[in-house]
C-alpha cells in the first residue's frame, strides 16, 4: 500500500543544484533562519544552536543557547533553546537532571517574556513537555509518553497557528514521529499514519527550504522502516551537503541504507560519522555518536564479508576510553562485539565474550544493552555444547527482562525477552527436545518481528528468525527453513547470513 506514495525529491534536488555554492559552503550545519528579539551575538549563537538541535546534536546545541543567554540575559528564546535540549524525543526518556534543567529554563523564558507573539507561542508550546503528567504516569516510560503527547498536541497547535513557519512544521513532524515510537508493542500493528503525515509535511516544506536540517533529518526518521525507506533514498543522499562535519547528519542516511540493504553506503557514511564524532567529544568524553557509528559500520562490514575491517572496528570499540553515559553508547559497544562473533558463527569465541567490556560506563544502568553480551554468550555456549553456561546466560537475560519490566521499559523488555527465549530454545535443541525447541524459536522470532527495530540499532544483533531457520535446516526441514530465511529477508533485506542460508536450503530441496 505504501509503494504508491511518491516522494517530492525531483524539485528538491533541482533547487539544491541551483543553490549558490558559496551560500551552501558558508553554512556548516545547514540553513536556519529564525529571527528573535535579542542582540546580534545572541541571534547568531541561537541559530547555530537551533541547527545543532535539528541535527539532534543536543550536547553541541546547549552550549550555543547558553552562550546566547550569556550575551543577552533578557533573551527569552535562548532559554527556550536550552529547554529544548532537555528532551530527546526519539531516543529515550529525559533524565531527572534534564527535566530539572528544562523546567527551570522554560520557566525563565516565560518570566522574561518575549517581544513577539510568535516567540511567546514557541515558548509556551515547549512548556507542554515539562508539565507534570500526574499520578497516571506510573513509570518513566509512561511519563515520557504522556509528555510527548502533550508536546505533540502543542506542536500541532503551533503549526496550525503558523502554517508557513518551517521550524514549527519541523518540530510538529518530529513530535508525531516520536509519539508513534512510544507505541511499539507486540500487540499493536503499525499503520505508519503518523510517520506518513510527518514525511509528507517535510516534503512540502523542502521545496522552499532545501537547506533546512530538520526537514532532512525528520523525513529520514519518518521513513525509517522497511515499508517506507525507498521514499527517502534520494533525500538521504543529499543530507551530507548540509552538514559535512556533523556526526549525526553523516550517520542519519544510513538509517535508510540499512533498510534497503546498501552495505557499502552504510559503511562509508558511518566511517565519516565516526571520524566527525571523534572531533566532537562530550564534556571531554567520547561522544555517544562514536560507538553508534561503529556499530553501524560493524553491521555493514560483516554483511560485506570484509572481516578485516570488522576486526578493526572491534578493536576501536574495545579501545574506547571514558564515554558519554547514554544508552546509545552502551548499545553500540555491546552490539558491535556481539555481532562480530555471532555473524561469523564463531560460537566458541561468542561463549567467552567478556561481559560489560570495556568498563567505560555504568553498565547496570543499561540492562537491555548488557543483555546482548549474555545473548551472544548463551547462543555460543549452547552451540558449543556447554549447556550449563548457556543456562546461566539465559537466566541473566531473564533478570534483565524483569528489571526492565519493573522500570516500565516495555519495548526493550519485549525485545530482550525474545533473546531469552532464543537461548532457551537452543538449549532445548541441544538436549534433544527438537519439537519444543523449534516451537520456542518460532515464538521468539514472532515476538522480535512484531516490534520494529529501534533507531538506535541498524538491526537485531542476530535475528532470531535466522536462528530458527538454521535450526530447521539442521533438521533437514529445508522447505520450512527456506520460508524462514525468506521471512527474515523481508524485514532485513540483503543480509549475508540469510541469503546464504536461503541458497543452501534451496539447493538441498
């Protein structure tokens, strides 16, 4: 049903190609044009911060807004900008520190008052995120969902009030995509209505604002799914022209490339992103954008069967020193190491993978990422014949699931539960309980596939459906194995392991 939607890219590319070259080069983060009632220094710092904000470079945006406030203490919009860095809607719930800073900043913005009605409206609409949802928010994720809903409704009102304002439109699109992300659930079928609405809105504005970073960025997020990725390919390939030195801008197109199975592009763009991330540390620490890019690179090089480059990436991951405390950091570090051994079927090496290494963050804060080590170790141990170790690893994964359920972290609890079931299924298989093993692997694969992949990952560390298919192939059930590999490729096209398994299954029929 989605193939009939045609992206508005031809006009965009024509406009970009005709844009004055000097103008393009003089704006390292794209072009934002948001006039505020503050002095010239504050205006310049504000627009630079706003550009970073649209690139989701929050740690780079905040100092710019703080500099704007320092240069003009009466600049209400500078405090609006600081508050806007206090939530990262597509990534994770705000920390207590960010919520506190955001509340204080938005309160200051309101108290200062802005000289124009438009500025006042932007400030008051951002404040919606920081209003207490009340007792109905029983845990942090549900609190986050309710805050995002309030911000989405406020952003819709702002866009309706200023229908020609590109930043109001961009933030409204982001709010729709972000709120849709909070509804990942195995009990809910995605219809992509919010994502399509956001993407179509960005396409309309791109015709007149072909250098605006938010439009490119949020359009890619809107179409970041196997069903919609083809709509954003041409736009994705233009993003680096806006921000050639911005890590997340260089990374974002690979969200589309991995959905389409373009491994050379994924590797190349994340090589550039990782290099840029090293030049943009977080408070003296390695930015989360660095391990994030390394994980995407690892995934791509393994699909290309370039094991030499994959080994180089593994070394870079393990050499990371102090790192930004963030789930993206934890996930990138853990996933890259687990992928390296699992994709190559190095089961004995997988069984000995060092847990929570390197010790550059507090891993206890990230049970979903930490469990990836146990997943690799559990499958590796089971397939190497050490069933006692496999059982211990499976128990560790189950504990991580329980921890996340208690915290209300629904999405990662479900995804990690699928890994627990996968390890248990392979344990059953090695014990000779084939029917029970295949049934549990199928159940685990169905659970994993009922949830779309999170933007933080290029794809599951090792799709459970492929484990299920491999088990079917080992048992000589080649037709069923072929169907399972086919199903895996529908979700993650052009994966090397699935393609090889499919070929072997077909040949054996």
